[in-house]
């Protein structure tokens, strides 16, 4: 048993794609793995026995020695420099941004520290590019707003000069103000997209990258189950990214007035059965989805908008329900209306959030640890309105939630 653990450590130490350093209680380096040696440009004999401060830029050395002494008195496992920019220095004197996680362990020979060092210059570059893109978008918003405000001002003056009626002046002003607000709103949407995309895309992208790397490492035929697990992770992360992008495209089209209802006659029950069976792969462990329909079979409406509404409400119910949750979808067609409801026995929505539920980018105060853009319900409400309908919601914390859509036919 002890022997196999030793091999695991050797493999981790020698093949890890991050730096690993082991130091004693006085800060002397005892071991440094090949990855960190290559990254810093040293050979092993130049590092072993040296103080860890050798790898720290000169301006931080004395400060780091004090930190290390304090840490020696009260050691604990933690990420270093959270919220700060940490730098290390290579043999050639060049500096590189890093993240460091620090651990500690004790043996008969004394106290030891183990540091895991990630080189994050790639991520820093990406963050810099995103910040720059955001700044450019904000500048464009400012410029467009200024020029539109100027247009409003000039038109106002011209109308005054022409001594047009007060009513006419008011109408033109209102029209221009609405146009100005729309423009500001669309630009704000683009700006929000940049900051939200940088946040929401990071997790699925890093999953895709690490799983793709691991798939390439499983070379034996017996590794197929491991390969399949990581391929599944790549697929679900890619689907997550597609979902986020679709949400933004839908909102963009709605805002620009490009989403219209396209009515056709179709079998509602079959249509929703198909949608629910497509969502089978999204369900958690023992979750069940039931569907009941009453009334006429055929419906004259927009199957595509309806599909988006069902997908969104049911995937929300899956996401916010427990592993053994029961989700119930019901549809009723009468002469004058279609009523559809989706209910679950999940975590529920706080009463204080109800007022903001269908606003853009709004996320419930109790779901901060679950991924999402805060656009789904906003889109559902807009689609319901396009189909001449309304959406309502009732919910109890920890008991469940029910969304009901009523469409006038």
C-alpha cells in the first residue's frame, strides 16, 4: 500500500503541468519538480538548498521573509496572495505572474511546506484583452449617446425656430428619447455580455481544456471508460456555452424587434412529449418528469417559441430541484386559450425576489452557486407576450415552484 502511494507521488511530482516546491521550516528548498525548473530556467543543483526567496523579485524579498516566519509559527493550508498580483523571477531575471497554493505537513524530521505554483500569464493576457474590449464598448456607448443627445438638441432648436406647435415638439422629442434609450440599452447589453461572458465562459472552457488534455494522456485500450467520462464533460461544457450564447442572441433579436410569431397547426401533446424526451440527459440521478394533457389535440400557434419556453422552464426545474425531484408539466387547450404549467418540488424563490424575477440579468438571492446568465425567464416572458400570453409564478421556499403560461388563442 505504502509503495503504490509513493509511485503516485513520483508521477504527480515529475509529470504535473504546474510547479511543485517542497521546503523545510527555515525556507530552504529540498525538492523542485521538472516543470518548475524548466519554467524558471534552472537545473536542480542550482536550486536545492537555496532559500525560496531566490525565486522572488528583489523588491519583495524582505517582506516575504517576514511572512514566512509568521507562517512558520501558525501554518495552515491556503491559496497565497488572494486578490493580489504575485510575481516570481526566473534565472534570467524576467518576472512572471503566478498563483500559489501553500500546504504544510509534519514528519519526525520536522515541519515542511509544499507549494503548488501555477503560471497564469495566459489568463492575465485574456483578462487584459477582455478589459480592453469592455473599455472600447463603453467608449462607443459614450460617443453614440453624445451624438444622439446632440441630435435631440439640434432638432429641438430647429422646431422652436419654426415655431411649431407644442404638441408636435413633444411628439418628436418623445420619439427621439425612446430611440436614445433603446440605443443606450443595446449598448449596455453588449457591455454586460462582455463582463458576463468572461465570468460564465471561464469554468466550462477550463473543463474542456483540462478534459481534452487528459483524454490525450489515456493511451491504453483499457482507458476507454476514463476517456468517455472526459468526452462527456467536454460535450456538456460545450452545450452550456451554446446555451449561454443562444440566450444572448435571443435577447438581442427581441430587443431589435426581430422575433415574430409564426403560426402553424401542430399536435401539441406529441410536440411537448418530444421536447421532454430530448431533455432526458439533463435530469439528475432519480428525477422524474411527468406530462399530462387535456382538451383538443391540435393547436394553431408557434411551435418554435413554445419549445424554447418549455426547454427553459423544465431545465430550470431540473437545475433547482433535488436529485429525486418530481417535475410535472401540464397543458390544457380550451376554445379560447392554452394554459401550460411547469411545477417542481425544488428550492423555491424568495418572496423578495418575485418582483424582479423576469428582469434581464436578474439571479435569485439563493442560487449564487448555480450557473446561469439571468436571461432565461426574461426571454420566456417576452416570448409569451409575442404569442399574446402572460406568465405568472407562485413559489414556497424549500417546497417548490410553479410557472403558468396563459395564451389567448
